[in-house]
């Protein structure tokens, strides 16, 4: 742990700055420590900052709060992830409003090949619970990590079903990791941390206040390849998460429900407005996501071929999403630009990817 991390924690505490402003400040100043050493004249010229926000930075004095947070992290086995770390979720890293820092307690890989979010109403029906149980049970074969929000109803059903079937699952919470909310879910959380864990952007001492949940929802949306809404009224947290996922160009799917029931209004609205595809089971989801094709591809083409470590590294990225541009590959592949170009050519010659206009690549 270095001084720069303390400054990153401090920058996260500055009022009104937020993750977008913080990353903008760091980009222009070169580091979090340099932000606090800069003069107001310099800070105010940074796009999106101006005199008012630069004054907020200069007036910040509560560096001891950052020190206490770091002490808590070290004492309690919490992993602190900065947005530049390799272990930071890559799916979030590409988003403009990605958190500057994340706090994680558990043992999961936050960059698995496939992830799905499962969300829905707190007042779920037995039908909704059964949909989640069958979805989770059948999705196990596809090696998917499950993301949800640990709330009552559909969320906790998703987590409990994942625990039952030994599927890695992440609970994204709207408070600090010094508490568990709802408290009734403590026993489930203990099991989750053995194969998954809890993730948050909030400091210890942060209560699960109403205004924190939309921020939590954006992390759920950003972490998943596909978001599944099982039951929801026309307004509520699940619908907010679906809208955010849609804006992030994530695939969104919804289960149909009984006509006229409040718990079906939200999912039916998403389907009718073409913000979500209709699914009835895990097989539908796998079909729409192309995971069955990936299985066949692995059987038919990858196994007989000899692939280098660089080729395998790139293919693992194409498992996360089908299309990539060259700049994103250079950033995420942990290879030099020359190695990326060479391995892309090899994969294209072996028929595993194809090039598209605009320096784009697609898994075949």
C-alpha cells in the first residue's frame, strides 16, 4: 500500500467530484497526489471541473478518514481495487462512470469469462422464485458467474440458488462492508464469500440509504454480460438496473408473467418496448448469447488446434464479448501492441475470429 492509494481514497471522499470528475482530474494532473498539490487556477481549467469543484478539492482536509479506511481494509481481509489494477473488473473499467475504487470481500475472480445479472422485485411470487431456481440450476453448465444485489425477493433467491449449485456469485451492496443489509442474509453471505463475495464502492460507515441504490444498480448492470429481469413492477430498482444495462449496451432479457399482475408489469413493459428479449429458461438465454455456438466451436475447432499463450489470452477476451476494437484489445490483453497484432492475425488465419471494418474483430 502506497501514499498514492491514500490520495485515491481521499479523492473519493471529496464532495461532488464523483468517479467521472476524479478520473478526469487524475488524467490531467497525472496522479491523485498531484491533484491535491495543484493550484486552483490549474484545476479550474480542467474540463468538467471549474472553479466550484476545484475549490472542493482544495478545501478537503479529512485525510485521516482515508487512513482509517485503509486500516479497516488491512485488518479485515478486504481487497481494495483501484481502477488501474489488473484485478479490477474489466467490464466496469470501460464505462465512463466506473468507480475509482472498489472494496471486495471474497475469493471470486472478478473477470470471469461469462457473467449474468439476475434482478427483480422484493415482493416476488412463487412463480418468480421457481424461474430463478431453474435458471440458475440450468445455467451452471455454461460456466457463468451470477451478479445480484442481495435484496429481498428475486435477488436473494438468485444468490441462494447459486450457493446451492456451487456457482460463483457476487452481491453488490449499497453500503460499506462493515455491515450486511438486510441482516437476515448474513448466513447466505458467509456461504457466498467461499465462492464469490460482496462488492461495493462505499466506505465503511456508509448506511444503505435510498440514494445509494441507483449507484449500486449501475455496478450490477456494468458487471454483467446479460441482465435478466424475472419479476418487477413498472417502477423500481430492477427497472432502473435494466435501463442502465440497456444504456451500457448490455443484453437485457425478461421473463413473461401473468397478465394483469403487478409483478409482471415491468417485465412486460421491457419486452413490449424492445428493451429486453423474452426468455423462458437458461436454454433461451444461452441461444441468444451464442454460448451454445461457443461450445460447438470449442469442440470442433479449438481442441484440434495448437494455440499459443497469446492466442489463448485474446480468445478469453472474445469469450467475454463477441466484438472488440483494436484499441480495447491493446488495453485489456496484457500484451504489447505488436503481440496483439501478431496473435490476431494467427487467430484470423485459424478461422477463430474475423476482421471487420474500422479495426474491429469478431469471434466467428
